[in-house]
């Protein structure tokens, strides 16, 4: 049975692996957008190009990985914490860029439905933009943390499936949206789950408020499951660096 420390390390490997998958998935989508006119002509003649096939496969892989991350998060405890530190100003620009890509996808799809764009060209552009947005959005959520890419007050508008919408409408937070800090302080979780949240913060000390949350646990002598003892060990290790 994996320990919380082992689970945290395994989640880090999965997180970076998924980021690489999302990055690779953008390549065929970009190629499809660059050669959109040729691909649309090929579809009109009942022919598939490698860009279309690659974008289709990349889209399926992206959706499968997205579903895995969105459904369970990190071992069903919390969202994956930021894999890399980044300034708040850069996060804002990336957030705006991602949303702009999403709305561009919606505009192209609408113009295609209204037949303002040629049907096959519009389908190719919509497919390329949608796959690109899904890959970029998924990669940023894993690299920077879901709670940073999608602010709490806007999460209803970022919902990618109706299950998340239902949970929000009833005032609940889905486990894949919960930050590791919230999980650490959630007394309804088991000590092992809270230890996992603590180990995730330990691996990524740049998580805003992460070490402060561990410090509060260290001051609690009656914390269950060895939480306080492990918190003191973590703080001692960071103090020695």
C-alpha cells in the first residue's frame, strides 16, 4: 500500500506526464490550423490528411486525460497543486489568453453554423481551435494549479461537465477543485488524506499559503494520525535549507 509520501511523488510524475501529453496534443492541432484550407479541401473530396487524423487522436487523448484529472484530482483528495512557481501577473495574462482562445473557438463555430464561413473550412478551424483550447487549458491547470487558472468566483463558467455544475449549484466543491490547503484543513477527511495534502505542499513549497497551513497544523498538538509530528519535520527540513 502506498504511503502519503509515495502517493505525492507518484502524483508529481503523473502531473508532469500529463503536461507533456497536453503539449504534444497541441502540435497536430496547430498543424491543422496552419493547413486548414488544404484540410478542408481534402474533406470535401472525402480524403483525410495526417493533420486531421492527428488532431482527432490528440483530441481524444486530451479529453481522456482531462476527464481523469477533473474527476478524481490527486487520488480523490484535492486538485493538483502548481507544478511550477509563477508570478500573479503572468497568471492573469495566461488566464486571459486561454479565455480568448475559448471565445475564438465559439465565434468560429457560430460563424460556421450561420454559414458565414465555408462549411468544411469552419469545421476544420473549429476542430483545431477546440482541441488546442482543451490541451492548453488542461496543461495550464496542471502546471499552474486549477485554483489559480480558474478563480473561485468564475468556476461556474469554466465547468466542462454538468456534474461540476450540479455540485456548484448545491453549494458544494468538487474534490478535483479543492486546493491542497483546503484538504489539509478539512477535518472531515481521514488523517491519511490530510497527510497526502501535506506531502503535496511539501513537494511544492511555492504554493501560496502552503507552509503557513503546515505551520498551523504543527502548533496543534491533538492533530490525528501524526499530522502535527510530520508538520514539524517538514518545517524543520525547510528551515535547514
